[in-house]
C-alpha cells in the first residue's frame, strides 16, 4: 500500500533502528543497564536505538524538532513539526526477555498527532496510521472492538512501580474494574497497549503517569481505528495530560465512570 513521504520516512527509520534491538534481545545476559531512578532503567540498546532514529529522521526531515525519551527535546527550524520518539517502550520487558515492547515514533503538527508508527521487532508486527487514512497492522486495516458492555470487555492498564506514585489509587481502580469486566491485563508497554486497542485485541485501556512518547503514536491509532481516547477524568486531549482512557464509543464512558467510582474509595 502507498504511504505519504513522511510516513515512509518514519517506517524506514523504525525498521532500521529495530534491527539493533532485535540483535540485543538475543543477548539479554550481556545487556548494559543503568538506572535513571527508582524502578526506572535504561539500556544501552535504548540509547543506541534513539540515536539511529534521530539520525534517520533528521536526515530526511532536517528542520523538524525531535522529542525523545532518552535525549530530551531538540528544537527544529520548522516550528510546526516535531517527531516524538520512544526507542524501546517496555524496557523492563525487554530487559527480562519478555517479547512485549516496541519502537515507536509519532509526527506532531501544530500540537496534533498526524502520523504514528509502532513496531514490535520480535513479533514483526508494524502498526501505522495517518490522519484521515485509517489505521493498519502489517498493512491490514484495524478496527476497535465492537463490544458494548463493560462486563464483556477485556481491559488493560499499567501498574506503578517502586519509583512512581499512586499505588493505592491504582489498586482501587483495578479492584473496581476486576468486578466490572471480563478481565484486566498488564502488558508493560503503553505503545503496544494502544495498538492492541486499535486492533480490537483489547476492548479498552487506561493508564497513568505517562509521557508524550509513551502514547503519541497510539492516540492516532485508536482514533483512526474508530475508537476514542481522552483524559481519564473527562474529555480533552490526553497527550500532555499524563494519563488516558481509551475504547469504543460505548465502552469509554463506562470505563471513565468506573474509574470515577474508584477515585471515591
């Protein structure tokens, strides 16, 4: 299928960067790991992957800004466009040999996400989307799940680690959703979680304590797959809110209502 020049650049950059990640995944025992904070780790593979992404994207679009998890923000001469990068979303999974992580890049124009690419180099599943063009996994169109009742839904979330806040509040949310859904899952990768919502593998999801690079590509996946994504506590763009809730038109209000119930506990 044909892609815009910008999306073609993003896909090529992600695939090139992912080759090193694939090699490093086969050498888990020899990974170089450092700690950024309590429960927050970075591997040499993260840093190397982000460098490749930055080099490839800057080569093709030299004026665009870049925001990445490991190297922060680089301003561009073009004030309207910015790439948002997470070299390995799901580093803890990667470090432990769990094949649920992704290389992910989004393109932002004037504060709005207009394209996204998320790639799991182990399953060889590439998710991509452009505004107004639909969402795809390995070039097959994705649609969000059609279930209409929360008790039928399989939902996903994150769990705060030792260095994060909100442990009690999140346990309350999980307890409420355990009683109202078919099941609650934790993938360990927000990028894949949103891709799975877009693909209909998960019916809905919510997460807290996030950065823009965790969810930038996933936002456009969900919307272009016919779903909805908002702040946890109501309408609005979740990109810079640090949290999101996502699902189809029927499930999202039910999910937000359940989360509001949990906040009262």
